[in-house]
C-alpha cells in the first residue's frame, strides 16, 4: 500500500469533525472522538481504582514505603519525556496503529510488524488476565450483599458477553460507558482522599512524598517498578487516530492529559492513604492486609457504606479496564489487516457502526479460550492467571515504549523537520534512558511478579521474543 493511500490519511472533510460512516468497501474506521473521550478510555484502561486497591499496597509493602507516592511522580516525568517525542512524530504518522505505526514509519515494515505482534500479545494477555481479578471481585461483592456463592468464572462470563457486545458496536458507545464508570470510581476515591486530608490523617499528614530519606528508603527500584506498571494503557491514545477529530491536535492533548491525570491521581491518593494510617502503620497494614487495604481505609473514614461503594466500583473498574484493552487490541488487529499482514476481512469496518467488529470478535475468541483453559486447569484466578499474564504485559509494554523512543530518535536524526532539539532529541533520549532503567528493574524482579518462578519469567520473555520474530518474518513478506 503506498504512502498516499494509507487508511489513516486525513482529508479536509475529516478535519472539520463530522462523523462519516465508511462505505461498504472502506478499510477505515469512523468516529468523532474528542480529546476528553480518548482520555476517558485511556485512563479507564489504567484502572485507577484497581491500581489504588492492588498496586499501591504492593508498592508500600515491597517498595519504598511512605516514599512510594514520589515514585509515581518519577514515572510520570519519564513517560512525559517519552511523550514529547511521541507527539512530535504524530503528524508524520498518518495511520492508526499506535506504536507499530511509529516504528514502521521510522525503522521499516518488518520491525514495525514485529512490534505490532508484541503489542497484540501484551494487550490480549492483560485483557484476559484481568478477568482473573474481576471474577473474584464480583463474587466478593455478591457475598458482601448476602447473595449466593458463585464461581469466579460466572462473573467473568457475564463481563465477557458485555465486552464482546460493546466491542462490536461503535467506539463512542464504549466511550460513554467508560466515562460513567471512570467518573464514579474517581469520585469515590477523591471523596476518601478529601475526608482523610480534612481530618488531618491519623498522625498528621505524611511528609514522605517530599522527604528524600523516605523516598530512597527500602527498595526504590521495586517502587518504581510498581509505579510503571500502573501506567499501562496510556499509550493507546494514538490507536484511535481514525476515530478522532483532528488527530494532530487531539492525540497530543489526550496523551499529556492522560499522563498528568493518572500520575497526579495516583500520587495524591497513595499519599492520602498513607496519611490515613500514619507512615509506619500504613506500611504494616499494606504488608499484612494488602488485599483489603483500600477497603479497610474506606471503612475507617467513610464507614460501612463507603466500603461497600468502594467494593462495587472496584469491580466496575476492572470491567472498564477489560473493555478499554479490548478496544485497543481490536484496533491493532484491524491496523495489521489494513497492511495486508492479516486477512483483509479483518479490516472491513461494520457498515453501520464503523467498528472493527470482525477483529473484535477474533480478540474475544482468543480471550475466551484463555479463560476456559484457566478454569480447566484449575489456575488460581488472581495469584496465577492474572499474575502470569500481567507479567507478560508489563515487559511487553515497556519494550514497545523503548522501540518507539528509538524510532523517534532515528526519524528525526538527520532532519528535525522544524522541531526544536529538545522536542525531538533531548527529551526522547532522556525518556529512553528512564525506560531502559525501568526495563532492567522489571526483568530483575520478573520472577517475583509471576509467583517466584524463574522458569516462567523466561517463558514470558521467550513468548514476547517469539512474537516479535514471527511478526518480523511476516513483515518481510508483506506487500510494501
């Protein structure tokens, strides 16, 4: 496919903003998403309440304790530096496909397709794995309100059916659903934060976030690892290019807004939760009762009703994460089919909804098989199924970020194309250094992330390497 006929190329009519449903022969998605709608989907993919309830206690217990909130600020800076170059290159990448489109544009089709395969494996792994958290969370909510005891996979099956339906429809329906769920979960956490701050915490407000001694205490590396994990999904802004209004402006705005919202929310909330117990007691509580740390804090400051609301919204937060990653994975598959790397039928949008319906159903099929196998082999839904798949996603996404950083530096190496050295050289290089450091930390601790198995850690690395190799080989044979 020639550069002038790329499916993502914007015409003057597109720039005006109205949603145009594609014709029967079109291989382009349609939509009218603004920056706010994309931010909703990206932040929902990050699962804010899931991170606050799951990752924050892990960071407190295993990382740098009361200094852990500062690691979110460090991670935000690294990813903002990455985004400076990422968004500078956006006007030169006239197709949807996020990272793989950027890598392909700069490093060639084989490397780009290899990265795309890594992305698909990473996103599908997380979508499937989160069902391992959602199922038990749903069972817990039902039991909390006096309902019968049901297996975790029953809740996973219901969420799967809803996700498949929404993935089949127009992206704007998913955006509205995610917007409602995200608003609710952020609202309850902000209320909890405000109550803790107004009451002055348990022993006064924590100073760990600005205390160098606290920030560098314990294991700063482990803390940074958990912080980086919490941002998985922010990079999806560019995957919605064809469904966005004026993408050259919308995508950069959505990227920066998503990062700042995620980073400040996590830093402020983790600081408030620590203040709610006191520095030492918060670490002790997170270590002894990490699974109920958020609920216990909510019960302490908001009462039983607040704890019940938190439990329900934790469940919906996980569903929002699944739906967001389903949409991202479907669009990666659609973009590959546009390149004739996969069957062309996958790149035919729905005549009415303008959605990647066939790609979406294919992703649903893979996820369904994964969940069924987890049930058949009796895997623990959280300790094994989720943890293993999340480990693969963590490594995969950091590799995607690193590859994209290299692509940006190579693309602007000889010609800055009117951009400042800071935007296309200095900032991307600094971001790359931070990402490489993060990858080293993740690989060094990957066995802990996947249940202490060094063999499983190497299997995950091998799976991602194999996905890249297969994609690169296919890319070499694909039509240019």
